[in-house]
C-alpha cells in the first residue's frame, strides 16, 4: 500500500492553468517514480521510451 505523504511548502506550485505541479522536492520525499511523465521527475523517466 502506498503511504500518504503530507504536502508541505515547496512541494508544489500552481501552473498558469491552475494545475498543481509537484516539485523535485516532493518526488524525492515520495521515494519512487510513478511513470506519469511528471515535469520535475528526478528519477529520469522518459515517457517516449517508457524507461528510467
């Protein structure tokens, strides 16, 4: 089961369209890549090749 990670300052910002964009800080706290092609993914996932 995935653990619930509390959101803190610096974990996300709102895009111009109003979407929540998670930062590298949040992804590192989460501890794994979700393979969704996140903008600030520190794990090197490439959605074009489906590989890290």
